[in-house]
């Protein structure tokens, strides 16, 4: 047995985990909790994160707002850019009859520069996602959210334009704090590949349902809520630089590569690593999980 000790507001708490060499799943051992990216590490991280907040993981106050946030965020965009685009659209959406905005209005809103961290940036997919969002908002009135369970709700959202399994699962998880679906974005998939929970060639665009079941089974065996684990993995993995991730996965090859570089290049790599926060432990990167 291995034990995790963590400080909470009311004092210290203890989490007992199986021995590192015990099997969590076929082909996947628990590993040590102090070693980043092992199953034991993620189990401890989810435990330290705590329960789902009372408001779930909601980014918007209504279903139309949540759909907007999730369509505008996600693949191909930093989370901060997606949230900035959503904030602009949400202000207009709250003034719109029946929470529906025409495609032309959405394109105008998304085409104007966004201010993110004090800098003006362009939203990369303005035309495509304004089209998707306009159609999804129109179709949303045919979705009876209260009459559907989590998976049925996800299936109904999948029928809307521009909403695939990941986005639909994101909406459901945010609205309900659901543990019946999983948001298999690039960060979660990468974490599961490193552990061996997913095969190296795992492709959610082809095998979403199968990989989702693997992830949910992993969470169950790790005694963690899938909704919390998803958020913790996403927030942690997106903060880890590529160099540091490669070091965690295969430290020998990274050190060997650095050893054979010219001294000047080694210095540049070291400085870049310090700038990216390579010396910061992965566990310190979990402060404020916002799903994407």
C-alpha cells in the first residue's frame, strides 16, 4: 500500500492507494503517486481536487449559452481565446429573442479582434463556427433537456450541426457534472496514452465510444469521478511543456539528446525550459480546472 497525505482546510487527510506494482487495468499498473502521469498520480490529483462544484462546470447560465461556449472553444484554440469569444457572443445572446442569433451577426462578432491577456488576437474559425453555432441555436429548441438522461441528452446534442461527441459530452458534463460521459480532448487522450489506458494510436475521431468506455472504466477503478478526473487531466496536461512531457515519458532519450548538442544549444534549451516552467512539478498545475 502507498499513502497520500494532503492538507485541506480542516487539516490533513490521508488516501490509501494500492502498491505501485499492482494492476489497475490489464497492462496498466498503479505506479507511484509521486511520479507524474501515473494512474496513482491522477487518482491522488482527483482526490485532492475534491467534488464537483455546486454549479457543476458551467460556463453559461442557460443551455444556449453552454452550447455557445463549447462550440466556440475546444479544438485548435487556446482556452482563453474561446472564452473571450464566448463572452462577446453571450452579451448579444442575452439580448436576442429566444436566444437565437443570425449567422451574419455571429460572424461579425467573431471577426472583430478579441482582447486576450492585453493583446488583440483573431478568432481563427470565425466563418465556420458562426455557421455551426447559428444552426445549433436554432435546433436547440427541439432538445428537451429535462426529459433526457445524460447519455440521451448527449445523443440529442449530437444531432445538431457542428457538435461532435467531444463537444456534446463537454456540454453535458458542464451542465450536469455528469460522470456518464467523457470529454476526450487532446490533453486527456495524451494522458491516457502515457498511462497505457489508451493505445498509442488511439483516435477519438474514429473510436470515441470505445475510448470513452476505457476512460470511464479507468476512473471507476481509480475511485475517481470521471467529471473531476477529466477536468484535472485537461488542466494539468495543457500546462506541461512539450519538452517536460517528453522528459517525463522518456527521460533517458531527452538527456541523451541534450548531451550530444553543442554547448551553446544546451544553454538555450535550459533557458527555454526555465521559461516554460519545466522545473515546476505537474501537481502544482491543477489550481483552477476549466474544461476545454
